[in-house]
């Protein structure tokens, strides 16, 4: 796992996104991250988890079973792959121009 960053407010999200950096280069095993989040749920570190946002290039090993939380795999427009995400997950493509525009508005 590369990073574990808790975000609990819009201000924390803005701060995080100002310094956001994608690390890695394909071939990721996504399963340990899901196992880790499920462990945090069991330990009651999350009491009302709404979902998991996973920034990725899509190349890797996905969990076979649906986790007990909503999941979206997020791709930057220029890095979007033809990779299909599991049927239980959402695939969202972020347009860098739109992200930058919205950041300036807020």
C-alpha cells in the first residue's frame, strides 16, 4: 500500500488534492488495500464508511468479491485504460481540465 490518508472534511480534501501525486506504474494488487479497509471497519476505525475511491491506471489484480462498501476506481483522462473494473465497482474518468477548473472555483 502506498498511502493511507484519512479525509473527513472538504477543507482536508482541498488540502490533499493540492499536493496529490500518483505513485506507481501498473501491475498493482488491489486486494491488500481492500483487506486493510475491511480490517479498519472491523476495528471500528470507520463507523459509517460511505465508500472507497481508488485512483489507478487500472492495471492490476482486482478483488473477486464485492466488499461491504461502495467502490469507485478513478482514472485520470490521459491515463484511462481499456481495463474493465469488476461489475460491483464504478469506473470514473476524471478530466484534468475540469478538475483544475473546479479547484479554482472553490
